[in-house]
C-alpha cells in the first residue's frame, strides 16, 4: 500500500509540474483569441501543450531527486511539507522556462 501511495503522490507532482510549465508557456504565448477556425490559435494551443508538457516532465525529473534525497530527510519547522515541495516545483518550472527562453530567443539554439 505504501508503494501505491508513493506512486500516486509522485504522479500528482508530475501533473502539478506539467500544469505549472504549461502556465509559464501560456503567459509568454498569451491567451488565444476567440476567433473560430484560426490556424494560429490551433498552433498556440499546440505550443502550449507540447512545449509546456516537455518542460513539465523535465521539471518533474529534476524535482524527483531533490524530493527523494533532500526534502524527505529534512526536518522543517513547517508541518506541511507539501507547501515547500510546491514552491520547489514552482521555482524549477520558472527556471526551466527562463532557460528555454534564453536558448530559443536570445542564443537561437533551439
């Protein structure tokens, strides 16, 4: 039962990291306009889901060892460790978004 609970917990953190990364991409791309059957709106949704999903998985794969090796064994004064985990995922998502922005637009590597 403990293994199943751990898998569900990390699956939830995978979903949270993916949604946060999609939100970071959505901020940059802007909200799609409500024009019907526009190719650019479909492209914006595609960019949000694909790039945000990839950045979310990268964020989760970076968060996983941080949580297993550092956050689990650390005694925090805050009773709710999930708040610390959420801020860790948020910081990682923003860092990877900034890195993606630098590589794509400033250095033109992607």
